[in-house]
C-alpha cells in the first residue's frame, strides 16, 4: 500500500532586521527598558525591606510597652493598644503556652503563635487561622516579667506591603511600554542623526565611477570614527586616482613609443617604394632592422613592467655572486667613450634571479654611461645583512626635485639626448621594480666627485643558502 507523499513543509524565513539603524534601536531600547525594570525592581525591594524593618521596630516597641504593664506581677484583663500601630494586636503567653493576657481583638482566643525554646522563629498555631486573615507580620519576644518567664507575641497586618506590591505592579505595567516607546524613539533619532554622514558617504560613493575618480566623499566636522572612515576612503580614492592617471599616462606613452619605430619603418619603406630603382635597399634594411630591434626591446620592457605589476617578476631565487655578475656586464659593454671601472668587495652574494639582477645593474650602468662625461665607477660592499652597490658618474647629476621622478615610467630628463640614444625612459623604472621584487631599494644621491650616484641595496646571503 502506497502512502501519499506529504507536501513539503513551507520554508520558514527568519525575520531579519536589515538596517543597522533598526537593529541598534531594538537592542538599545530593550537594554534601556531592562535597566528601567531592574531599577524599579530594586527600588521595590528596598522599599519593601524598609517597610518590614519599620513594622518590626514598631512591634518591638509594642512588646516593650506590654512588658511594662506586667511589672506589678499581674496582667490587665485587656492589654493596651499600640501607640505606633493601630492595627497591632498582642498576646502574653506563659511558659506552658497558656494565654495570660491579650489585646482587645484577641480576647478569648487561643495562642496564635508559640516560640520554641532556643528559637527566634514563632510557630503558627491553628487558632491563628480563625482570627488572622491575609498576610501578617509577627514578632515573638521572650521576656521575664516579675521573675516569671513569658513570651510576648505581637502581630499586625501588612497593608503597607500589599499597597507597595500594587504600586510596584502598576509602575511596571506603566513604565515598560512608555520606556520602550521613548527609548525606541530617542535611539531611532540619535542613530539616524549619527548615520547621516554615512548615508552621505554612501551616496557620494555610488556616484564615483572608474572614468571620473576626482570626486571625494564628504568628511564630517566631528572628530570620530565616521570622519576617519571618510578620510581613509578619500585617501584610497586619491591613490586610485593617481594610479589611474599613471595607467592612462603609461598607455599613452607606450602607444607613442610603439608608434615611433613603426612610423619610421613605414616612412622609410614608403619613400623607397616611391623610387624603387634609386632606393638604397641595404641601408633601408639596416634602418628597418634597427627600428625592429628598438621595437622588440620596448615590448620586452613593457612585458617586464606588466609582470612587475602582477607580482610575477621574481619566480625563483638562488645565490647570485654580484661581483661576477657585474664583471660579466662590464665585459659585454659596447665600446663607449666613457670609461667604466668596477671595484667590488669579496663575497657579495644576493639571493634572486640572475637574469633579473643582470637587467637591474645593466639598466643602471647604461643610464650612467649615457649621462657621464668621462667615466663611470661601480663599487660595492657588504653592510651587515645588506649588500650595497654604488654606480657613480661624472655627468651633470640629477636635481633633487627629480630624484624620485626618474624612476617613473617613460620619464626622460634630457628628452632630446635620450631619444637620440634610443632610451625609452623605462630603464630605471624597471630597475626599481626588480630591486623591490628582491626585497631591496634603489635611490639617487650625489656622487662624491660630482654627478649622480645610483645606490642599490639588496639582502645579502651566502653561496650555501637559498632563500
């Protein structure tokens, strides 16, 4: 027999308060209301304890007054009323529990409470159920009156306590909804006012696009977390804007640099094809080859920078003898009017990619030879856990204001001479990226004998270790 399948239970969705303002309002209102209720309860307990203490004090005074009435050895037929509490009643019990005297309302009644020997808590007797109604407060005091041991029992109603309970319940029933509404309204307004700057920030951010990063979020005048958040976001937008401007400038410069050799090749070929019989084809081929080499070098440099931007410039490390590396670069330098000397201390070993480190130092040395007047000096030494290589030239030097800018991409301080020498303005930018990838630094200062000094610092290692 097949049992019909039950329909799937409806999906229960949890009620979620989506806005921060509402969540803070609910939590704060409940906390405030709980504190108010706790305060009312604490006040109620303190008042109740105070009333009980007053009742006990009045009953104790009444017991003293009754004891004084029996000092003559006999008790009056009716005990006098209390001078402090009109509702108080009393009995005087003998050692055997017999009623020796009683107040007017308790005349003829049996013992209401007995006080066991050695105890301070009176024990209720059946006679109390017939005489006393409601909640009462009882005090039983042992005493010796005219050499006779007796127990003086005083009792009164607790009307004040009952009234206090009623008032406390009324306060709670009134205070809870009123407090909840007032707290919710106040917190809602306060939180809304506090979050207004956040809403303005959110609104401003929605209007910022990748095309226009010049807009900034408003910073409130208060010195608080929201102002610091807005300031941090504006700093981030400044960095994004600067990065976007650099990227656009880089693309524009790269397009221009790529267009120049292509335009040179095209112009040369168009002129030659216009007069093919008279064109010096070997010379045209050589020019085209030179421009092709320049184009290939530029593309290789752009690829290197792209890898640096992606963090993929350094793929492996091994110990590299910097002295041997620089000697190899020196041996392969093209003949030049500038004299290049290399003075490297022993055991200068860095951990890195040999080909990348060779490109780093070759770019720096090539840059120095282009700007030197007569000579370039390459020196190196170890300084603690770092190795330092200086490349000094005796050229015009680099102005202080341009010593950071020379490491930007496509920057040429002497545009005419650098273009004539085939420089793309990427050599030092690539050198800095390689140095950073190896955990090093590169900086420009003044050479001791004039000119510029380019200093490279790299983490030193040993030939036996590989980082």
